[in-house]
C-alpha cells in the first residue's frame, strides 16, 4: 500500500474507493447458511416459523436439521432467491445480497421450558456450512380450571385406509353469579384465539387425508355474530382492514355439563366440540401437535359487573400409529388390498377352439388402498393348471378400481367352464382377512380343425355364372390350360395409383384418429375451453344473490367463481381450494405477483365478508371483481400449458 501511495498516479480518494470496495460484502460473496426464527418466545402448543437460507450458493442442497426430540418439524416449502437491498443509515452504506435458496419449516415444541434449536448443516461442494443455534423459550400454561382443553382420538392404532376421528372438547366454566345461564362464548368483545393444526388442510401430515375439507367441517359452525372462538386466523387478513377488523367466530352448539373443578368441587361447564375424520394412506406413526386457546374469559364479578381474565390453555399432543396388516392367517390369495371391496371377472370370447386366444379381466373395486394391489397368481390353481396356458397379467388403476387383464389359451376340448378365482383382502372394519370368489364362467371349447391335403386346393361349387374352375391335376397348376387363367399382364400404373390412394387415405385417417384421441385424452383442454364462461355464470349468480340481500350466498358464489376458474386452468380439484392454495397454483404457473396478490386479497375478503358484514361491502366487492376476473383469465391464458 505504501508503494501505491507514493506513486504519482494514485490519489488518496482513489485508494479510499478501493478500500470501500474491498470491504463491500458484495465483493466477497462467501457461501453462508443463514438461520432465522419468527419468535424466540412462544406458549406451549404454539408453533414457530424457522427459515434457512443458503446464500451465495449456485447449486444448493437442502440443509440437514439435526434430530431433536424436543421438536416436531414440518417442511413448508422452498424458493429461489435472487435479490439485492441497499440501505444508507447515517451515511453508512450497507448492501445485503441474497442469491441461493430458502427453506421454510414449522417447528412445534414437544415440551415447555428453555429449548435450543440445534445448528443446521449444509454440504456445498467440499465445504460444510454450519448455521447457528437458536434459543427458544416455551411458556407453559398457568394452573387454572376456567378453560379446559381435551384432545382425543377414537383409536390410536389403525390400518391403512381405516378412518379415525379426532375430537377436541373446549370446556368453559359457568359465568359467575346471575350470569350463569349465559353462554360464556357470547360475552367477549373479541373471540378467543385457537390454534389447531389438525383443522388446517395444509398442516395435516403427509400420508393422511381428510374425509372433508376444513371449510366443510367449520363453515356449518360459523357464527353470524362473531361469537365462539377464532380458529387458525381464519377471516383475519390484513386486506380486510380496508373495511374493519372482524374475526370469524366458530361456535358449535354447546352442551351443559358438570365436573369437578381444581378444588374438587362439582361445577357447571359449557362444552364445545370440534371433530374431524381422517384417513391414513401410508404406514407410520403420525403426530398431531397440541391445541392451544388464548383470550379473555369472564372469571369473576366486580360491582356486579363481569370481570375478564387473560387465560392460556393447551392440550396434550396426540400420536396415531398406522400399522401393517398381520402376517398370521394371511391367505395365499391375498393381493395386498386393504379396505372393503367386491370382485368380478369377465372372459371373452366364451366360445373358442383349442389354442385360440382368450382374454380374462379381473376387476377389484371398492373403498380402500388399491394402488399397490397385485394380480392374483392363478396359473397354478385347481381347474386352471393343465387346462389353460396363462400369460402374465397387465395392470390398470382407475378411481376406486383396479383391473388385471390376463391372456390365456384353452388346452383341452373337454373344458366346460372357467373356475371361480379366490381374491383376498384385509377388511379394516372387521380387522380380518376376507376372501371373495368370482363366479364361474361357462365355456364352449371345440377341437381345433385340421385340413386334409385335398382340401387345400379344391374346386368351389359352381354357384356363380361364368365362374372358371381350377382343377387339381397331377402335373400341377401349369398343367392346366393357360387360357383358363385369363390375362395376367402386369399394369404398373394402376397399382401405383392404388398404392398412392391407400397411403393418402391411411395418412388422413391416422391424423383424424390422432386428433380425436388427443382431444379425448386431454380433458383439461375441455375444462379450459369452458372455464371463463362458467366463471362468468357463477359471478352473475353472485350479483343476483347480492341484489336479494343474500350476502353470504353472494360471497360464496364469488369465491367459487374465482377458485373454479383457477382450478379449471390448472386442472385441479376445486373442492377445498383455499386462498393459499390458489396463490400457490398461480405462482407455480408463473402468474405475476400483482394479479396473484389481488386474487388472494379478493378471496380473503370473501372469507371474511361472508360472516356478517354490511351489504354495501359485498356489493362493492362483487362490482370490483369483474375486472379482476378478466385480468386473471388473461393471465391464465398466457401461462397455461
């Protein structure tokens, strides 16, 4: 540096600039593993958002999270990052560059106290990056008997496709004094807040599916007056502040009961029950995080007026084990299907000669796990072995159905029927193996015909006037008079025209068949073709409901118009499509953030407005939706494939 300073071409300002560039973090761009956590103190039963960012990494590989018995970890997703932020505070310039990939997780503590989230690691080339350890304080609920949560399951060990039912009971103590007859969830100015991951479609563990979507479970419990409890922040959205902040309350019909309080005194309580049926699809042990509720509840009187107390309550976590079917007593005809099914068989043709090909189709249909079902081994069965030559089966899956197709040939003319086929599956309701038999199929098998030498070339009966008969002679065909064969001169131009005509016809028919088959095999094209018209029809229904002052129905139609348009263009299932799902679908096909954000805001407002708000808000929202629907339609057309 001294050498540079003495050089006449290097001035002090230039050296200062070089020093700043050398210190600029953009210039270094060293790979790093950034750890971020949403909060560092939560209540027991709550979850925390945990993010890992591989920065300045060209080929990122997902970091490894050290195992910890203190946390239930669920991956939420990942996204690419390429951003630069420049800030100047008090003359100090700071550049933050993010280039790499970000991974998001939800951590749910299994216990309270001062916990540590272990340091993650990531392998980048030959270098191992290590993140930082994060401290997290989990606050336990206070001892109280005013609000109780009981979280249970009807069975904690099930088989695949065997439904189980989760049940949450919220018990709230009677209001004091003369208010004891009042429903305690109708007197708060703001409903208590409940966090229940099992009531959120996005937080159900992989390998488990819900019998009904969260909307189908919770919407019948929605309160028009906002009473009850708020669940998973449904209806609380920042975009709703355009009108006013109102939470959606869910209020099951309560049941009054009596139980012992903390002092072992018989006390009155109000019980509110939430239930949901889930269906396991894969083996394993599945955990359901605790349910928590926090809010202000009336616990006393002051000057004959109710007095509220801030209360936090939490339930224990639950675990359900999905076990494999038992090995003992498993029949040889078991095909690996679990559930409740029926079987049938079809054989075509039912009349044939020995050695002729035949096709056997075995159909297993019903409710349960069929995807992994294997074809029955029938080649060695009694009545089939030695009577038929069997070939390997092909497999085809359809909704609630599995087809196995066998090729076979009869070997004996004495066969009169194809025997019944036993098919075994595991019945989850009876918890035992069940064997069904297909019905026998009557057959007519005849001996294969053999032709004598004299029958290979013979004169046909002279039934056509002027027909020329060929006679079998000892000297062969050329021993016949040549004039009886007629003129056999080759005409190449006639054959060429015929050949070209056949080729042209074949190409034309092939193109038509390919076009028709392509159209029939791509029903998503048909969905996109009618999507906008269908959405406009539903939007028109929303306007009609709004004019009749049927505001909830209007919001439901508006939401259905938007989600239906997105579902049709992304070839997705519309039922249970939540606003977050719609935003994810739009982002996946590349719709810009402005349109996607407007759609998400509209759907969030629909969710909030459908539960009791001024009619003019609904009407204004529907009027504004017309232009947004057109923008969404144009964006979907540009990005759909």
